[in-house]
């Protein structure tokens, strides 16, 4: 928080925006609030108090959003968003303590403190590297191409992250503690991972392909016709996110295996490839950055996943065999939806009609593909829906 606040004048000078100084100082308080909430939140995840975690996030999001809308309505401008950021984290922190039942106290003993601090240090270093890599593209686009280009890029990036945010957020709270409890039973641990991987691939990869296939209609529906410049950026970013739901499980495997140093090294590889891609793509603008990122992310996906599997002692061949048919189903669905878009773009159907048609055709096509090419997963999904 202190470093963020002290760097505010330099960040404002970097973007040539003096108002960023006060924004950075105010927003930095969210870092302290989020740090305070780490322990109770971690305990709720470990104890699988998923309902309590969801309630914390839900109430914080609702209250902060209402306050931000009211402030914006009364002319507070961008400060409404700053207040929303701080208030959302403050409410999350305040609710996490009573809901987790945890309150700070002195440690009872210092056994295994060194291993905990070492793993925590590597985890923190990985988080910093990962955050830097995921936000450097926004920094470069804003610096070299201006606020308008950054607005287009950030809106495309938001839509791109939706599949991972929704799917990974649901599974990470369950999968990590479940697999960690089975570390001494490798066969059962791998069975849990494979089952979760199938569902992650079915949902996350299909969402990413679907967003790419329906990008023109989706952008116009969400943002309006003035934001059509977002479409080509979203297409490339969606291509980058197709494999990300699978690739991101590598981080979980390192956490389960308590291999902090290996996770940090994996983060350096991913960050290095992303930084190189951004440097290559920035001369071509936001679309060039998105295109370079898609290529780089596809190249490193398998090596990163392989590293995670070796750290946790899992069989990468089984993962590939389980996920490949599901990826094929998603790509077939995307191709069919894209052809529908080509056939209806010049027709008299309105925006809502085209979007609804693409969604219906996409879901129907995907279900048929799963039934023909991945029947075990298809049956498992039907069983879950009917339960």
C-alpha cells in the first residue's frame, strides 16, 4: 500500500494525467484491506465454507455497486469507481471475520514456520509476477495509443476474462482443498482432478469459443454500436483464453504439492512470454497486442501444464486425452456459430435475433458434439443437471 501511494506521482507523470496521483493514493488503501482479509478468507476456503465466501463477495459487490451508482448520479465522476473499489474490499474484509469465526491472536507455536514463510514468499512473488504480466498490456496500450484505445482494449479484456472468472472461481475453492486432502492417495487425487478438468474444459473453453464466435453481436449488445472497435481485439483475446481454463490448473497443482519455488519459476516463464508478446505487438496497436498475446499464450500452454503435472505427480497424457475431445467439440461449435453469423449478417434479422440464434445453435451443436465425441462427459453433465 505504501509503495503504491508513493509511486502515485510517477504513475501520473507516466500517463500525463495529474488526477491519477490522488486516485492512486486513495485506491492503495484497498491493498491493505485485502491483506487483512487473507487469513479469514483462506480459512473459509480450507473449511469449504463456500456459502459464506459467496455471501461475502455478493454483499460487498451489491452494496458497493449501489453506492457507486448513486455517487455517479450526483456528479462524482471517476471517484465513484474509486469509492466502489475501496468499499467493496472493506465490506468483504469486515464480513470475512465473523463468517469465518477467526479473530487475530498470537501464534501458539512456531513449528514449521520456516516452510510456511518460504512457501508464502514464493506464492507472493508469483502473484506479483502474474499481476504484472496480466496488466502490462493495459499499461503499454494506454501509454503508446492513448485513453480511447485503452478503453477499447480494456472492454475486450473484461469480456475475455469472464469465462475464467466464472468457471475458475467456482472450482478453485473446492478443488484445491479436496485434492490437498488426498495427497497421500495419488490415484484418488488424480481422479478428482480429471473429473474437475472435464467440467472446467466443458464450461470455460466453450465459453471462450462462444464469445469469439458471437463477438460482433455480443459487443453491440453489451456496450452499444459505438464500441465495434472492440470486436477484433476480443476475437484475438478470446483465442488466447481458449486454453487458459486448462492451463490455469497448473497453479493449483503447485499449491497442492506445496512447490512454491516451482510455481514462481512457472510464473516467470508465463510473464516472460507475455512481455515479449506485448513488446512485439504494441507497434500494431491494441489488435497487435491481442494477436501476439494469443500466439504466445497458446505456445506456452502445454509446457506450463506439463510443469504443474510433474510437480504434483500427475499423468499429463491422461489430461490431454480427457480434454482433447472436449476442445474439439468447442471448436466445432464455434465454427458452426461463425457460419451462422456469416449467413445472417446481411439478412434482416436484428441484433437480438442474431444473438439469440447464435446462442441457441451454439448450445444445440455443442450438446450434439459432446454426445457423439465425449459421451462420458455428456452423461455426467446430464446426471448433474437432473440431480
